[in-house]
C-alpha cells in the first residue's frame, strides 16, 4: 500500500473530509487531495508526523513501503511506548530506557504536584 493509499484509507476510517484533515494540518484541501492521489511524493516530515498523531499510527507506518504495524493495533485512544518516545525525543533512535524512565518519573512528579494544588 502506498503512502497515498494509507492517507486516504486512514482519513476515511477517521471519518474526516479532505477539508477537515487539511484544516487540522494547516494546509488546503487540494494539498490533501494531491497527497492522496500520489501527485506529491515529498510530503513534509512535519505533516507526516502530524498525520500519524491524528490517525494514531507510528510515522513509520505512513512512510514505510511495507505494513509493519497495522493501524489501530492498540485500542483507539491508547498510546504505545514507541509513540511516546517518538513524540518526546523526536524519533531519536538512541533513546535509552534510563532516559525514558526519567521522563516517566518527572511526569509522575508533576501529576502528584498538581493533585496537591
């Protein structure tokens, strides 16, 4: 499945129009249409990342030629660790378990602090 086919399929599964998706991404409807028709092959990385977030799939799902992780393989709304790491560290391949644990500990600290307020 091409990136164009994936975008169109995921958009329809999310029950979004091309206009709605374009508004969410800050582009015109015709840009979304061109992506879905395969007329534009160099979609900006930022738009791919944003679409991945909207559709709740890893950016690699949209980019890769092969389907490695099927969309919605986790319950809708659930967030996988690899997606969290990608969001926090910008896709850095060298995110260690220690780095990720430190972020989780900080999040727990902030959560606990906010409960006290």
